C-alpha cells in the first residue's frame, strides 16, 4: 500500500457501498469488509486491479476511479470524475456497452469483455470484467460499478 490518503467522507461511504454491493450481487468479497472504512477505501484505491463507477444521471458521470483506473485511462481524479462514462468506449463500441449496462441493470451484475479507450486514444481490451449495480445502505439504486484484473492494449 502507498502512503495513506485523507479521503473525503463521501468517497469513504461510496467505497463501502461499492464493496458491499459487489458482495451482495456476486456472493464474493474483494476485500475484508471488517476493516475500518478508511482502510477499505485506501485498499480499494491502491488495488492492483481497476475499480470504477458511475452515478444515476441520464448521461451517467463517473464518480469513482481507483489509481489503476486513473492510470489506465490516463486521467486525473478531477477529469475522470467529470467525464460521462459513455466516453470510455469508442462510438463503434457504444451499442455493446449499452447492452452490457442493460444486462447488469436487469440481473444485478454480469461478466463482460470489451474494448475501451483512454484519454489519449490508447485502446485496451478488458478481459473477464464484472459489472454490478451499486446499492445504497437502504438498497436503493445508486449507479453501476465495474472491476477487472486483466486488460491488454490493442
């Protein structure tokens, strides 16, 4: 783990929602959820795999990207969390992406693979990704998240 970051309370709560929701839908935990909320937030941010999420806007905006995601998309936190998530896929990939989001919404989670693009135009292929619905503590819908361990540049 790198040096600890003082995350805002909003991000700490969001990270807890991300990880609880992942476990809710998949039956698996990415991390030990009994650690402190601050430690969990740091662990997810420093994970050696990508974790991203977007909100519930009509054109959803990314509201989270861990360090691996920011590096892969070649963006700062501020830029990433102000970008509509549809910009992560090229126009030719939009229909596949829309179908993925719909499948995830209907079933709670799904597995996927697909091509995405960084801010500099560098294309990468995601393998064995998981997309899931993010739930607030009262089980209301709060957006969608995705994680993946494997990607390769294409």
